[in-house]
């Protein structure tokens, strides 16, 4: 393949720009904020489940407390009516008085048991509310961290987009100087060799594979016409001669 030396040098410009685009894309995919965001989203998802469970427990305990308060109030009201009847003197039968006194005593015991149960529910409800408050505070803190990480990621992505736009513009200008056949070879080699399709020969070393050329290869390159497109014998990338090739 034949290409003017100036055109081959433009191929190095294209390679530099393509490598820059690869670096921009690599930075975009490997931003530390991405791992942070994934971790925070995972923790928030797990926390949401715990908060739902906590809210359900609080709701259940609030209903339980309301029922306990109602039960206590009903027993207290019944006991107050019986006591009022006892104090009124309207009950004259000894048997009825005894039964009424027994009922009042039974209601007092029942009220005590219900009040103890009510107190237990109140304590459990207080603990559940405290635990739920801790979870929601943790959730709010994680959301703040997540918002900050997302903002940092978006800022980094915007900077990368600006860089890519500039590099893409420069690349378009370089493409105009490279013949289609040479460009096709470069694109194929770049796909086969980790994004590097063309490398310069620097001080008798291929900058693509970093291997130093043998004296035989150096002699072959010296004898080659200036417009001949050369290939590295080791990595097969396009090898571009420069004033620093050491020939």
C-alpha cells in the first residue's frame, strides 16, 4: 500500500484522537461515582424494605394501642357504674350486694391486667417509632449522599461530552486527509489490536508493541520507499516513520 509520508503522519494524528476518545469513554465507564451510586442505590433498596416493615409494625401497634385503650375505658366505665350503683343504696339484697362487690373486684383486676397490657403496647410502640425514626434518618442521609454522587457523575460526564465533541470535530478534519483504503486497514487493525492500528517507529522501537526492531527489519525499512506503508513484523500494526525513528 502506498501513501505519502505526510498522510502517514496524519494517521498518527488520527490514532492519537481515537485513543483520546477511548480514554474518554473508559473514564465515563469507570468513574468512582458509578460504584458509589450503585452501592447507595442497593443500600437504599434494602432500607426501603426495612422501613416498610417498620411502618407496618408501627401501624399494627397503633391499632393495638387504640384497642387496648378502648378495652380499658370500657372496663373502667363498667366499674364506675357498678360503684355508683353500690354507693347509691339502691341495692338492698345481701346477695346482690355481694355479687356487685365481687364484680367490682373482678373488674378492678381486669382493668389492672388491661392497663398492664396497654403499657406494654405503648412501650413497644415507642421502641418501634424510635427504630423507624433511625431508619428514616439513615435513608435521608443516604439520599443526600446519592444526590451528591449523581451530581458529581453528571458533571464528569458533561466534561467528558465536551471533550468528546472537540475530539470528534478534530477527527473529522483528519479523516479528510486519509485515503479510504488506508483508513480501512487502520480501522481493521485498530479493532484487532486493542484500539491501536498505527504506531510510530521511535528510536528503532515500535510504539505499538514496544518491541525493538531487529537490524534486518531496520535495514528493510531503510530501503523502503518513503511512501510505502510499512507494518511491524511483531504486532502487524501500521508502522509510521518519523524524524525520531533512529534509522
